[in-house]
C-alpha cells in the first residue's frame, strides 16, 4: 500500500541517518522532502501540515541535540509521529457486552463492505473463537443478499436469510432475535450503500443504529479513493457514532494517504485493513507496525502472526519427523511448501515484512507474475504418485507428458526438478548442525544461482 511513500521516505531519511550533526539547514531540506512525499501519497493537507510541525518541533529541540546519533533519532521522531497520526491507542474491537455483540457496517457502494462483513466474520471465528452470524439489509443492490450468502458459506459462518421485498429495519430486528435464539456471540449487519452520500441512506442507517444499538459501528472505506476517503469518513462520522474504520483494497493502492488521513480527520481508529481479495485477506491495523513498514523497517510481528495462523502445523511436524528419519524430501513435500507459501501471499508479501527487504520485495513482484507458484503446482499435479515420490524416474518421455498435462514447456519441468533438487539438499542440511546458515545459503542459491529463480511462464 505504501510503495511510493516508502521509497521516497527511505531515500530521504537514508541521507540524514549517518549525519553526526543536524543543522537547521539539513533539517529543513529533509522536512521539505518528507512533506512532498506525504503530499504525493495523497495525505490530506491539514494532516501533512500538523505532521511536519510536530517533527520540526521535536527535531530542533533537545530530542536530537543531546543525542550521540542525531540522524537516527530524527528517523525515530518521524516513526513516532507516523504512529501518532495513525492512532497509538488500542485499536481492537470491543465485544464486552451481553451476546450477541452487534457490529454495524457502514460505507459507500463499491467500498468492499459486503466482502468485509464476511472477512470480519471469519477473522472473529478464527482469532477469537466466536460464533458469528451475518445478515444483509441491502435490499436495493441487485444480488447483494446472494453475494453475502455465498461469502458466508465460504467463511463457514451463519447467514440469516432475507429478501428484497422486506424492509431493512424488519430484517435487522429478525436477525437479532435469531442470533439470540442461536446463542451467537456476534451479529454483523451489512447495510445498503450508495454511489454518493444522500439523506435517505443516512436516515435509514441511523434508524438501524437506533434499533440495534451496536457496540461497534465500523466505517468501510476504499483506500484507493485517497483524500476523498477522509472526506467521506467525516460525513459519516457527523451522522453516526462511528467506533472505527476498515480500510479496504490496500493491496491495490501504492500511495496510502487514506491510512494517514482518516484517523486524524475522524478521530476514529483504523481497526482493520483488507490486504487481498481472498476471504482471509483481513489484518488488524497496528499503527506501530505500519509505521515500521512505511520506513522500510519491516513488520516481523505480523509475519509471525500470519505464519501462526496459516501454516499447517501438522504438515510441518510430519515433514520434520520424515527428515529426521533420513527420508528424502520428495515432490509431494515440495508441493506442500508451495501451497504454504501461497497461503501467506507468496514471496513478495513475506519479503515486504522483513526488515530492509522492501526493495527486494518490489524486485520480486516485478519479476514474478501474479501467481508464480500456480504453474509449479500444475506441473507436480500432472505427475503420477510414483513420479512425485521418485523424481529421478522422470525421463524425457515422462517430462513431455507432464509438460503437456500442465500446459507448460519441457524446460519448465526441468527447471522445477532442478529447484526441487536444490530444496532437497537444503532440507538435508537443515537436519545437521548450523541449519539456519545452511538454509540461507541454499535460498541464496535458489534465488540467484545459475538456472535459479522461478519459472518464466
């Protein structure tokens, strides 16, 4: 989301980090560059002005003057101010009420509200072990109810049936009764959106709010709308007692200005951000971690949490036991690893969260296609079980059959077999002393060595 902002700030702050002394002049030059970077990222002007004023006040004060490494302290000041702008307080959901806790979703049409309802339901089910029911009161948009029904089934959460002939208020009341009867912990209510803010929409959602008395009223906003996102959020905040914001489509916006503007303008915390179109593509919004990402310092905590949630621990344990017994890492195991990487968003997504690897993530993104592992998985799926367990048995005629079956070329099959060999050697080293160093060397070979890299398809 913050690609251009990260690039500009990293270059600007990199020039000042190593300085032994900070003068009024070089602080001014750097602040000018930071100001331009924020404006280009579509951050609202009042937010930029306040940000720069706060950084300047601290930079010319004792914070920097008394430090042994002023350049590094200046970067820390920028980091602290980014956290302050995005909201340093606890951004978690408040569900401490008699069940069901009602969450009302508001926002314009096309912001990703319905998808966010299902994503949030799945998030609460997986992370907080809550039983969730969702309901759509959008009787205006064609197939809005059908869309939520389909998404609820995908997330495996309860869906309360409604139809376009009903009134939104009646649907909401019936859903609340049903949620109580089924002992649901949470009821998430999807409301109708419009292409623009209008009085009728606002009146309807206010009536729903009065009837349901939700403990959380979340405003869903498209990150790609830039400064307009902040203006829309303000209009909704004037009409509804919002408790937080969900920022959607952050994977498609390279600027990120909405994230830095919405919190300051509405005074409401960003609680979640949509990071992909997948049903599990929702993350908690942690201002300190996002600030770290913006400044190119990575986000290891989020990476660890993602691994905890998405990596199949049973498969990992099974593979570890297999390797300990001296058995070979075969193509079935290789396919499992590909699927695990895919579930975490691929190489670029993981590199982006590692300190100092943002540039490499960008390079990887440019080099790799949207789903580089798809063709690799297709090649392995085109093999027989015997070929997956004994790759050395794959001769020329078998390679031709596998390539035809997977829609790839023979050289792609050869490349995958070579990568598997390298991975096999790396896995063998993992069971010996100095495993981590060996693993890093092995990865380096796969990424940079002759014939290495992902298939070009």
